[in-house]
């Protein structure tokens, strides 16, 4: 049976690789984006995957967007909360706005994405919730108090959802990528990027497809007993 999957931020970076991998597994996939229409249109033209625009930080927009996806593709079986942003700055310079932007998108955005699909998953006795956290939620990071707080929060979300959903056939798991070669990471100055790579025992950045393969495993029917867990995919940079 073809499953229906929703991937937030699914038109670029890690999310794009996830959307494509789920499609390759036979899923009907909806990918969302925030505002980069050009990238979304190019992604749909390349992959045939439908894209939808809404702001994950807004509950009403998310709920309405999810209703539209379900009207188009059917009930959502797999939800990948992947959309995320950074507003990096040392704590003493961090503004309340920079704090709230990241909390609203990365943390409240997960609530806004999962909460509307949760009742349907409970009724149908099947669901896969996958949240893209980060190595920096596990270990913290200079200039990322806001970001690390959200990514650590993701781990609390999936551990709690796992306990609530287990009897209803729903799993909730997180993936903590290390540094992956996406625009987010390629945007940092080359000198900084080189110093990041120097800290990765694998000696390289990860590829978005390496995260996507973790997602397809967690999303599969076969992964039903893997629940509340965190997969670290970081080239041996950090162990919990
Ligand atoms: N790259 C890494 O090394 C790395 C490492 C660990 C964790 N992560 C996490 O992995 C996830 C994906 O990262 P990435 O590097 O692939 O990011 P990216 O290339 O910057 O792509 C981010 C995606 O999220 C969407 N998005 C951002 N804010 C949104 C909002 N408010 N509402 C809806 N969509 C929104 C963007 O839409 P637009 O296209 O419209 O801008 C885009 O599709 C993030 O949660 C990030 O924290 C990344």
C-alpha cells in the first residue's frame, strides 16, 4: 500500500533528499517550503513531487496546509518535521527576536506540523513521526543557544510522543545529523567550514542522501519497534 508522506522544508537541502527518497520507496510525497518559490518550482519540475507553501511557525497556516495536502493526496501516514533555520550569534548579543524566530520555526514548528496529523494517525492505528534534530541539540554549540535549545527540545518531543503513540501503532523518532553539505552549511565562510571538517573523524561533511536513508528506514513498516529513539549520523563527531 502506498503511504502518504509530508516533508516540511522538503524542497531544498536535506528535506529535498528526504522527499526524493520517500518517493523512490513508493510514497505519495508532499514537500513544503517557506518562500523560495523558484527552488520549489524547480524541485517539482525535476521530481514531480508536489510542493506547498506555508509557514511552519503558524499553527493555522500549517493546519490549513495539511488539510489541503490530505485532500490532494490522502491521509498523511508519515510526517517528517525537517524545516529549520539558524540565527547564530553569541548569547550576549542574541536579541529576543533571534531567540523567538528560531524557537517559533524549529520547535513550535514541530508541534504545528505533527499536532494536526496526530488524531488521524491515532484513528488509523498507523503513523511515522520523524523529526530532524541536530548534533548541536545533543552537545550544544557556541553562538547557537537558540538553535541548540530547539534541537534538544525535539528529542523530548519524540520521546514523549513515542510513549503516547506506541499503542496506536505510531512511532516517533529523531535524527541528529552532524554537518551536512547543504546551503545552510556551505553558506558559512570557507575557513569556518574547514575548521568544522577538521573536527569530523570521517574527514568530510555528510551528504543529504545519508540522512534521507535514515528517514526511509524509520518511515518503513518494518521499523515499528523502533520508537522514541535518536539516530546520530555525524561521521563519529559526537557520541551520546
Ligand atoms: N545542514 C546541516 O548540516 C544540518 C545539520 C543538522 C541538522 N540540520 C537540520 O536539518 C534540517 C534541514 O536543514 P537544511 O540544511 O537542509 O536547510 P536548508 O537547506 O536551509 O532548507 C531549509 C528548508 O526549510 C524550509 N523552511 C525554513 N523555514 C521555514 C518555515 N518557517 N516554514 C516552512 N518552511 C521553512 C525552507 O524553505 P524555503 O526553501 O522556502 O526557504 C527550506 O525548504 C533543519 O531542521 C536543520 O536544522 C541541518
